[in-house]
C-alpha cells in the first residue's frame, strides 16, 4: 500500500509528535535541575510542592502570617512601636488583639528595640515607674549597645546580621520584631539603602523558619501646600 502524494504517513506524524514531546520533557528535566540564582519550576509543579507544606497561620490577622517578612510603615509618632509591642505580647501570650485574629500557637518573641531607652520603656509600661506591667519571661527585648565595629566585619549591617543570628539561636525565638530599620543606618529610609539589610533578614528568615516584622518610617516629605515631589 502506498501513501497518496502530499498526505502525511500517520506513523511518521506520531513519531514526530513523540520526538517533540521527549525533547520538551528533556528540556523540563534540565530546567528542574538548573538551580543556581533562581529555582525555576512549572506553575503546576509549584502548586504541587506548595500543597505539601503547612498552611501559614495568622500572627496579626491577614496583615502578617507565619513565615513572612512583613514591613509596618507610617510617619513618625503615630504609634507604630506601641502597636508592635502589643503584637509581640499578643503572640507571646497566645491571645488575640480584638478584633484582629491570631491563629498561631503561643511562642517566644525576640523584640529588637532601637527606639526607646530602658527608662523610656519602663515609663511606657508602668505607672509612674512603679507597678510594672508583667510580660512573660520568654518575650525578649534587645537594646543596642554603643560600641565600635569589631575586627572582622566590614560594615555595621554585616555585624548586625551576625548578632541577630546569634540571639536567634540563643533564645530559640521564631518571631522577630525589629523596631525600626531607620535606626540601623543613616539612609535606610531610601529603598536602595535598606535593600542589603532586607536581603540579610530574608536569608535569616529562610534559614531558621522565622516570622519577621520590620518597622520603618516613611521618608520625610515637604508638606507645603501645592508641593508635589
């Protein structure tokens, strides 16, 4: 039996489709193995991988979930620090701040406070420096010491990342609050200057399975009527 002219042999067509599929499959396999800077996967593969992970629980309603690096930002003197301590205390006690939901279990919290001195903190959580509010013993507050950059570190952010990791290991805390990023560098109100520190925080988050809340001031703006930067 002969094939009419200009008509494709079905067997050849099938063989071609099979060869194309096998080539596509090889390319997909190569893609799956080519992890360097990026981990490239098909959307379906990503969904399948994600389905094997636990569903993140709310730490502060839908604004902050477990495993997230979240940024709380606003102008100065609007109560960011007060709210952040409330959130820390809520998570540490396992008690929600109504009407916001809390799904996560009670856990240790490490709060880096670059805003208040010890006496300012005492004044805020006491009555005339007496009758102190009682926090749980596993809500840790870290305060910055004035000191020179030790040898072996090229900049403050590098040293900060090293110390953050040290106290994460010591306290075993999985919830970290940093108040605030603006005090960690003279130009951290600008996105380009805060980026290296945020990358370091994300690396720590991924390494230790942390939930991190970072407070930040919005850049100062000229409020003169009619001025638009």
